C-alpha cells in the first residue's frame, strides 16, 4: 500500500501549477485560497441538502480538493510558506472534510446501506478520516521518515467520493471512502509502529 507515481497530487501537478502561477503573480494570498476551499465545502453541503443534486455536490467537492493543492503551490511559488499557513490549512482541511461528510448524513438521515444507517456510515467515515490524518501527523512529529504510505490519502478519498457522486451513487461512495479510510488508517498504524519499534538490546 505504499504510494506510487500515480498519487493524485502528482497526476494533477500540472493543472494545479497552471492555476497557481497566475494567482501567485497576482499576489493572491494562499490563506484566501484555503478559505475558498472551505467555502466550496459549504456550497457542496448546501447543494446536496437544498437541491439534492449529487453531481453538483461532486463537482464542488472536486474543487475543494483541487484548491487544497493550489494554496500550497501558491505559497511555494511566492516563497511565503509558514507554520501559520500550514496550521490554517490543516484546520481548514479537517473542517471541510467534516462539512462534506455531514452533508451526506443530513441529506439521507433515514436511509440505510448494507444494513447500516447513513448517519452511522458518516460517523465511521469521519473517525476513519481523522485517524488516517492523525496517525500520519503523530508519526511525523516522532520524526518517522517514511510517512507517505497508504492508498487512501485525502486527495484519493475526495476523488473517490467525487466519482461516485457524479455517477449518482453517492451513498456507495460514502461506503467506499469509509472502508478506504479504515484500511489506510490501520495500515499506517501498523507501518509506523513497526518503524518506531525499539531495536532489541544485545546482552
């Protein structure tokens, strides 16, 4: 489950830079792009709960993920990356993920899929997404070098949800990203734990 050259961030690198370069030249603030991504998640929430349009929800979620790449690219191009910006970006990412998943729970509160209610799937998805990010952040804080592992990073989870939403199969997408999050979190826990394991003491 190690990352490959096909990681979405690498695949979308050129279009992200194509958008980021003129924004950087125009002195656009990376944080403003971060907030725009959060706003897009709110719009996705409203589109699903007010109109029930799954494909529009999917398009807006795609923009959330795309802008998440743009803000970092703008910061690097402007050479203004900072701890404050990284903190704002991280918190905004978690908020947008919560809004994106909450939208599904509120749009389909009484429906079930594979015998579990949609709100329960959303709860499981939220926990799995948080654990996927938390295991990585803790490993990074403990100076683990090989941290970019697991198939279900944030970009991949969002894109999978986008695909299912555009195909009008959003609830199946919810199940897919939840299971992917669980598997990725479990794999990261195992991988990081093995790297942090203390070497045996020779007597």
